[in-house]
């Protein structure tokens, strides 16, 4: 099995303009967001697969910087929503404003009507606000009164969770977590990356400017998505995808211990997400076909939040990642 974080292949074949633009974007992100290649690559995969990210990690790990850098590099707009206990659904989606001059109501779009939205510390807002955001993510529209207002065609939400503090938080229900394409766990950078971060911050403070980057058009994004949809998935690999997801629902054939570890397995959304992310990963690597290595590279982030460990597993310190590691080692490769 390959590692979850892979870079572009050094000797890419002659590629499309959209692929070249994404390679340029990946290089730019890795220069600006040091030590978090896994996160920046997952952002690109989510962009290609037209999905959303839930990112969990300690404060100060460049989560905000990553989505901000991505938004600045693409021809679009962005907005950060700081989730707090007193936030209202209309603060996210927008509301109808009364205009006395003509005695009518007009819809005032909220910050969700941006191309890139950072939902910072989503677990600090109450359930109503979380539901409003997740409904908009799933339906790609906001309904006010009797009118539905479509969200932009280019629309990506990156929600963050702080795993350290639990007081005053509202954990996302498992059924709502399923709306996120991937659940990415962000760790600390290593020592060389930490030194590069220091130098980068010093350079930014001394020059007060950022390196210029020619923004990527939305047309290139849509073209890249069409190319990802055409990435070939062999029937044997497709069957492997299905069996991998089915193993989370019925793990008994792969070990008696596994059967007692899983309370609920992945829904069909997991199969769809695994297929989309595997093809996006292959396309980023410059290939027009997916391999089992592509599946393994994204499997943890795609299925981590879709597999619910049993009480017995949690009592033994076994989390979803440990379960997926056992399943990936047990389900036979094509």
C-alpha cells in the first residue's frame, strides 16, 4: 500500500493545459503552505471531485492559510465564517430584507454565496447552523421563502474542527459528516519544514509582499473536472472499490475481531467518493487510468468519517483509521 500523501510524478507525459495549470497550482501551494502537502493535495482533489473537506487538527497548522492561498490563486472569491455559539443560520445562508420604499422583501445573500468558504471551527456552532451549512453544501442552493437561490458553480467548503477543546462544542452528527467528501487529519510539520516556515514568515515580514502568481481561470477548473471524469477505472478495480466499502458493512469474512469493531459501515456515498477521489488522484499524477495505489492513497480520508467504531472498539482504543488499515490489508487486491 502506498502512503496517503504522494507528489506529482517527475516525468509526466504531455498533458493538457488544465493538468499543467494544476501542477503549477500544486507547486505554488507547497511553497506557500509548508509541511502540509497532504492537506494541499486533498484540497486539489476536492476541487477536482466537486466536493467539500472537513479538516481536523490543532491550531496553527496552516489550515486557514491553505484555503486562503488556494482561493487567491484561482479566479474567484472567498469568505471565512468564524463559527460561534451565537451564530444564526441566516448569518451563513442570508436572509430576506424588507424594503419599505416598495413594501417588498429582497433576498440578501450570505457568505455561503462565495466560491471558497472556510467554515472555521464548525463544531462551535449549534445544530441549526451546522444543518443550514450542510444542507447548502448538499443541495447547492439556499431556499428563502418560496424561492431557491443557486450557489456558484465553483463552490468548495473547507470546514475545520479543533480536536483539543471539547467544552462549548457541538459535535457534528455522523449522518451529516457523510456530506463531506473527505475528512483530513492534519499533523505537525517535521523539523526541516519548521525551519522553512520560519524563513518564509521572516521573508514575508521583511518584504510585506507575496510572490506574484497568475491566477487560474474557473474554465480551467471545469475542464480539469471533465478530464477527471474520463479517467479510466478498470472493471476489476471498480469491483475492488465496491468490495472495500462492503467490507465496512460486513467485515466478518475478514476477521472475527473486525466484526466486533464496527457499529456502522460506509453508505454508497463512500463508494462514489472513493471512485471520484481515486480518479482525481490518478489525474493529478498525470495518468488517464486509476490503479489500486490511487484507491489506497485516498481511502483513509474518504472513509474515516464514514466508519463508526463500536463501543468495544473505542474502549480498546481502536479508531476508524485502525479499522480501515486492517480492512485494506485484508480485502484482496484485483
